[in-house]
């Protein structure tokens, strides 16, 4: 700024720094502001220096800024590896959210031919192909972007680093919404009433109070416990079954194989929120359905499965719906997803079917959850919701 006096020169120096920062987008890097403040004050205190000297000083500031960015980006990269095929699992959607919450580290969406596998310290994944995660030699933590880890447990080459699953209020609330919706749908005879509407038939059937219906929840973990709590507050009689003893207010609990029959015998509506493991695979079969309460006020017991398709014997479900062992079923998950077009479930009059969206994984809530866990881990803290690989969940 030839001919300008002291304050104008100072302003000019500060503005150049600001423009540089804006152009390269570093204002959000926490330490950039401090570096900039220090250098601006140094520039101001030397405002009487000759123009050539000032030019070299500004260049110095630019270089320091670039270095500051490099320091930030040497934090291990986070790789996103999602194979979902639905809107919710679009990699771009996850990248936008992670870019926002991990501003001081590189977020790589795989596959990326330019990515250097050794740079990846964290992987945020949904259904990676077996072997995909073994490609990262410096991996420190794997974050599964859903609650169920069965797909990862099936990968024999999964790196031996902590595997963290999702347990966040957002997902839990969504699942509770699904369970309450479907319990009420069967309790309030919605299938019958919708058909009556289509038939222009004004013939209400007598309606039981919630307290007359017993809901049994298989799996009293993060999701099952919350659904049990809300159902009991709505007035249902609620029981739960888990591997180890669990206590939820207002809920009668059972655990282990020895108490399974007693649990089933009292259930009019069976809700399954188990993880899929070698112990639970195909647990929902004819043998189990026959043990549900045969004197249910609903006429016949109802199945609601939002756990995993691998928990159910699908041929048995269809046969039990047809012969009256089951009165109806709400199914969110299937052995093969998407459900094949020729599956009889699509058109079965006693089936309410949803496309594995009982509890969508929300990128906003879950990217924050992952970023917070990484920050805590790098500060020497403990990771939460680490999967026990021996149990398989
Ligand atoms: P948790 O790990 O918190 O809870 C699992 C529960 O199942 C625990 O109570 C556990 O017992 C019990 N359990 C596990 N194995 C057995 C067994 N062999 N016998 C008896 N009980 C057993 O999982 P979440 O509640 O977070 O999630 C449950 C499942 O829901 C996920 O694994 C996933 O498959 C499914 N899911 C489906 C979604 C959808 O949109 N459809 C969305 C999210 C999850 P214990 O308490 O003793 O450990
Ligand atoms: C999950 C799911 O496991 O979406 O979170 O199914």
C-alpha cells in the first residue's frame, strides 16, 4: 500500500492474512486462529519495516499457515466404507457429515485409488466385504455404523483392533417407535380394520385393554430395554429374555436357555431384538412359536422381528401363519435383502413388511458419536460399546 500510513498498513497486513485463510479454508482449524493472531501482532509491531521485508513476512505467514494445516492432517485418516445401496447408506451423505465433524483429519471415501492404506487409522463401515478391512496396516479402531455387527463377525480376516458398534439415543428412539407402532397395530387390530375399510364394513370387534396383552421381548439390551420400558408405561404387561440377568423397571425378566420356555409361555406378542450370533441363528422357528401363549386374547400369538433375518426360519413362519400357530407377523428383516420379488411375504395377508428400516442409522447423530469416540480415544480415554468378539455382539 504505497504512501499509506501506519494503521492502514497494519490493516492491509491483517487483511492479506484473512484472505489467505479464507481462500484455503483454514479458519476452522483451532490453532490457526492463535497462529494468525500472533503473526498479525508481530506484523503490526514491525509496521515501519521496508516493503520488501513486509512482503517476505507475509510469505512467511502463508507458509506457517500451510504447515499448520499439515500438522492437523497428519492425524490418522478416517476411511468410510459403506455398502448399503439405499439412500441412507449413500457414501456421499456420510462423507458430508464426517467432513463436518472431523475437520482436523482426512476423511477418505473408499474405494479411492489415491488413498494410501497406511494413512488410515480409523474405519467407519457398513457391511464391508470380507477382507476389505485387512488392507489397512495401521488401523486402530473399526466403527460399525449400525448396532448389529453380524456382517463383520463373519469376516475371518477382520483386524484384531477394537470394534465399536452404535448405541445412540437417536437409533434407540427410532427402534422403540417401530416396536410400539407394530405392537399397537396388532393389539388394535389394524389389519382387520384396514380390510374392513376397503370392504366398507362397519363391524368393530371388541377391543382388549393394553393390560390384557403380554409382550415378550427377546433381547433386553440397548434397544430391547428401551422398548420394554415404553411399552410397560403404555400399559402392556411386558417381559424380557436375555443371555444374562437384566432388570428393567416394570418388566418381568428371564434369562438363559433354562428360562426360555417360561418366558415364551407368557407372551401374546413376541418381539425379537436379538443380535444374530451362532447361538441365536434360526431361533425363531416352529418349535419356538408353538411355545407362545396358546390362549392369547388376540386369538393367536403375533411375531415382530426387527433383529436380523438370520434369526428366523422363514419357511416355518409362513407355515405357522397358514396353520394358525401364528396369528400375524411384522417383519423388518429377512434372510435375503432386498427381499426377492417372488417371496410369498410380499403378499401374505397376515404379514406387515418393512424394508429393514425399523431404525435408520442417522448420519448426523452417528458421525458425531464416532468423532467423539475418536477424540476420547486419542486423549487416552476408553472406547464405549466395544463388541465382545467371543460373544459375537
Ligand atoms: P445389545 O447388544 O445391546 O443387546 C442384545 C441383547 O440380546 C442383550 O440383552 C443380550 O443379552 C441378548 N442376547 C444376545 N445373545 C443372546 C442369547 N444367546 N440368548 C439370550 N439373549 C441373548 O444390542 P442392541 O439392543 O443394540 O441391538 C440388537 C439387535 O438389533 C442388533 O444386533 C441388530 O441386529 C438389530 N438392529 C436392527 C435394526 C433394524 O433397523 N432392523 C437397527 C438396529 C439394530 P445380555 O443382556 O445378557 O448381553
Ligand atoms: C443396525 C441396522 O444394525 O441398521 O443398526 O440394522
